[in-house]
């Protein structure tokens, strides 16, 4: 079977994880790079052996040699480029979130389902080896009915600035940037139940905290301390039609002692923690016990998850197989995220 020829649209920091993973896949070949910054596109092309560079994604999509694309651009262009790529006859792997609005998500879904091409949403946490391990326990009913999840990603100083801090381009702050990961992960582990309602709060209290000294943090390439239109903190209670619920809080800026990350899910026969490390909690002989699996990586393995995500994308194309993170799931997450923002703005629970 010939190699799947791939084009990368957007050569910013996250694209490195895509390109490294494609390079390690024997059935994939990176043939084109597109970025608004021509020098950045050329540098990536030289590093990964791509024959073509573009500054206009439409020119990349017009290249008949390309079978599939990874979209690693600003959130506000995800829907537009995804639709254009599908209509150009390309398979699509689009970074999370799928887009910025439910309307955009519906348009992407319509384009995908009216074509014979696949779109895979980059919910990379689903592809971590530890998630596969825990899914096996779930499938064997080790935890019983899963009914409650709790997730936090709290950064005390972690507003990347640049496009991340520009609501017009990003769609929002920590909720849509890092919250989407843990909300999707919990929803996926709960069995993707239908969402009933969301109630949320967002806070704009601390800004990007560019005044803080002696503590470093990641900054976007286009960082500008004078621009910040996204929230510092968001929290939400998400209710599902099957009675399960999810509580989540995420922040870019917070007066906290340290950064925190935790993902925990509870069931009638047992529970488990995903972050910061995998731990299983259950009962044996009427005694509550904590089980620590003997595994290579107790926490999230970023590189392995991305490799699995890319490998699955290539296999899906080769076998005409539906992705583990299809366009419909991207749509559901947009309903949740936009519902939280709407709830915060109106001060009421939003029924979905």
C-alpha cells in the first residue's frame, strides 16, 4: 500500500507533535507545509523533508498529491479550513476544539457527512495508553455504573498570551483551550452520555499577570502583554440525561500555591484517577483498597498519545474506518463549551 501523503496547515508549536508523529509512521509522508509565516513554513519543510511550502492553505488543498491534512491553526479558522479540505477531497485531522461555535460545528458535520472523507477531532487525551487500559477495566464492569466525574486544571500563572488570549481568534480562554481536554476525557470515560444541562461561571479578575516576576511560563510566539480578552478562570457543573454529572474548573491565572491537575471518576463498584497518576480504588473482602497499576507511565504520556492519535488517523484512512473521535463528538463538546459561556453570561443554567 502506498504511503498516505500529508499536508500540515499551521506550523506553530502544536504542529511539531503532529509532524514528529507522522515522521515516525512508516505509512505516512509529509509532503507539504503551510503557514502564514513563510519562513516558518520553510524551516518546518526542511526539517521534515516536505517538498512543498505554502502561505495560502487553498493552494495546499489544490495539490492533488495530498491525501490528508492536519489543521494546526488558530481556533477561528478550524471550521473554514476543515470544510475546504473535505470539499477538496482530503481527509482531516483537526486540532481541538473543533471550532468556536455550535453553528460552525454543524457546518463542519454537514460537510463531512455529505462526503466520503473522514474527519478526526484531535482529542489527544483519548489516545493515551492509560486510557486504553482503563477502558478495558470499564468494559469488564470493574467500576460498575460511572456516575460522577471531577476534573481540574489550575494554572497559577499560565496565560500564553498571543492568539490564546484573543477571544476573536481562540473563542475563549482556559475553558476552550485546556478545559476542553478534561471535559472531553471525562465525557468519553463516562460513556459519552447525552448532555442535559450546564451551569457555569467565568471570571475576568487577574488578566494575563504579565507583571509577575521570577516565575516563568509558556508564551505564544505572538505574545503581547497589552492584549487579553479571555477569562482567567471557568468552572461548571454538567448534568447528563442518565443522571451522571461532571464538575470542572480550569484557570490560566489564579492566586494558588501551585499548579494542579486532577481527573477523577467514580462508580458504584469502584473509581479511578487519571491525573496526576493512574490509581484504581475499589473494595476487596469488605476493605477499601487503592491499586496502583504497574505501567510504564503513571501519568499522561504526551508523546505516546500523539503518536497513537496520528497512527490511528492513518489506519482510519487506510481502512475507511470511523475515528474514535468523530466530528459528532466535536459538535457535542462545542455544545457543552458554548453552553457554559452562555450560562455564565446569563447567570442561569442552560438546558441542552
